[in-house]
C-alpha cells in the first residue's frame, strides 16, 4: 500500500521534469546563487503559500514563517532571517503578511491555558492591549478579529523597523522598505495595509534610533554621505 507522503516524491519528479523541459539549465542557474528582492514574513498556516499567491518563482522571495507572523526580537530565528536578508541578500522590500481567520490570533484571545504557546501568543494580546479602545468598539466578533489581524501586522512591521540592521541599511540607500499585507482566504486577494514606512520611522526615532543619525533622508543626501 502506497504511503500518503510518497505522492510528494512523485510530484517532485514531475516538477523537475517540467522545469527541465522549460529550461535545461534551470537547476544549474537556481543552484548558482539567490538574489531575492523580497523578504516575506508570514504565518505558518498551511493554506497560505507565499510564492504561489505572489506569483513568484524559486529564488525571487526569501521566506520565514511562524504562528501568527510575529516578529519578536527574542526569536533568534526571525531576527537572523531578517539580518541575513537585509545585510547579505540586500532585499529591497520586507513584507509582513497576515491572513484573515488566523488561528493564532483567535487562540491568543481565548481564555485558556495553551501551555508553551502562552508566551508566544502573549505578543498578540499585547497588540490588543495597545488598540483595546478601537477593538472593543467593534461589536461584530468576526470583524473584530479581522481588525486585530491587521493591527498585528502593523505592530510586527514596527518591530521590523526597530531593528538596527534595517535602520542602518535604509540610511545608506533608502532600502529596505517595510510593507504590511493581509491575505484574504475567502477571495485569494492580497490587501495592502499601506503602512507608512517613513512616517513610522519618524514617529519612533526618538526611542528606537540605533544609528545616531537622521533616518529619513533624501536619496541625494544619502549619496553625499557615501
């Protein structure tokens, strides 16, 4: 009897054959290097596939995922990914992408002991606390959770901007830019929350500036510093 996971190897064989049919040098080129323009920070939810929904090919997006797309500076995995993507891959865009119907967001608002998940999900409870007045004013529970998903993305974008490597690289060439998106599972569409990157930089500069420099500068002025 064939084991369920064996279909993956069959699919892989077909995928290899299709790629080689398109370009005999596909894997030779792919293995040479990676120069992605995007870093995608998303949720681990099995229904959300970064490359597929973005219409990108292998090598075009650097990806890290965890429960509820959190950027916690105590999470060495997430911070190492961001450091590597910005400092070595020179990505131009960092995308934090949540999704409506996120189980992690819902679990965080449940009055229940979830064991090892408690400290992780507390980050989302903190987002609720920061925006409690707005969220409590939303009477529809589903809409409240959807809004919390959006606000969680926003706060994780701010956490990315707080990182020294992001600040320092932006000071040099005005990249990377941080974006906040939400994926709607019901429609398949990506919603841009239109995070105002430069405005956030200015707002948090007094407390989170790790460069001892003005962050928001014109490209011309930046070049004069190099």
